[in-house]
């Protein structure tokens, strides 16, 4: 998973904050070293522990990518490469991740399965990549938005590297709007550094109102735990300051 070495605001997402124009943030920011340490611990058991519960979201996201026009695909937060075998052979995949330990396992998977359409697996910050503007037709970020400290910066960077007319997809867990699940997720937020992700992550932290209005949002099994967001990439990429309101 990828993120930038920068502190996120400590303000918790709220109706007042959203109405006020700023992007709500989880309670505690994760820095790059916290994420690297978390995924170093998880790398050896990630597939067994999380592969099953995340499989529906991952496969739904890849199916959506496979159905979109364009061949140049950026997978953000490629991890151990669980999604890589499911892309159509005519999709050319570049994967990035902040965790070198996870990438090592992804490279082993590519070699073992002879995945010829995987062009590169790179250790890179998703919020500040080294790609040229408009390098990709599609960018898909799987379970990454709740890891980065600056989700709007991530979105802005993906808008930069995806060409106009392309698409940006996210599959992620987003904060419940009420009930027992909301209480559980807020309780789990205290363990964000150990988990390596934010259970208390609201979709408004990622998408400003204009993008929410044009995004296609689909609930994903199991039990709607994950959400697939498909966003058309139209017009010029905005600045982070513009997106932050």
C-alpha cells in the first residue's frame, strides 16, 4: 500500500466538517513507516488472512477494469499481486506499492504464473508517483484509500496520471453511517497503526461533492463491507488545493 510522508489533519469527519468544505479525515494519521511496518508483519500471512474476505471486492474491481476501454492500467496498492491473474491478457498492468515485502511476493506470483501482461511492479508512493501526466487509461486502487494520510492528494495524483476520458476506480471499506457497525469501526480506529488502515474512513474523505455526484457507487459482498467506486476522468486534473475546497 502506498502513501506520502506527510501528516494528515487530526480532525474527525463530521457533518459540520463536510458542510464546511474540508475533507474529513480519520482520527489518527498513518505515516509511511507505520504502513511499511504493518505490511511487513502481514506480508507472509496476508493472502491467508485477508485474501478471502477481500476477494469479492478485488474480483469486482478487476471485472470492471476488464470491461472498460483502454489497455494501460495502473494498479495502486498491488500488494502480493492477488488481483494480477484476473486481468484480461490485453490489459497491460503496472503495479505500485509502498511495501517492498509485499512487492517481493507479487513478483514471485508473476513469475510462478507467467503473467506476461504485467509490465512492472514498482515500490512507489501513490500520492506522489513518478509517472508522466496521462500515462494510463485506467487507475484502480484496491484497499488503499483508507491507508494514505491524504486521500484527496491520492485522488488528485490519479487524476494526473490517467488521461482525460479514462477511468479511476476504488474498492475500499468506508465508514458505516449508523448502527452497530459504526460503533465497532470507531472503536477499531484506535488500532489503526497496528492494522495499517483506517476502519473509520468516510467516503467524503476521498471524494469531494462534485466527484461524488458523478461517481458510480456499488456495494460489494460480503454484506456490503466494501464499496466499488468508478469515476470518469474528465477535463484537466485539479490541484490538491482546489479539491480540498
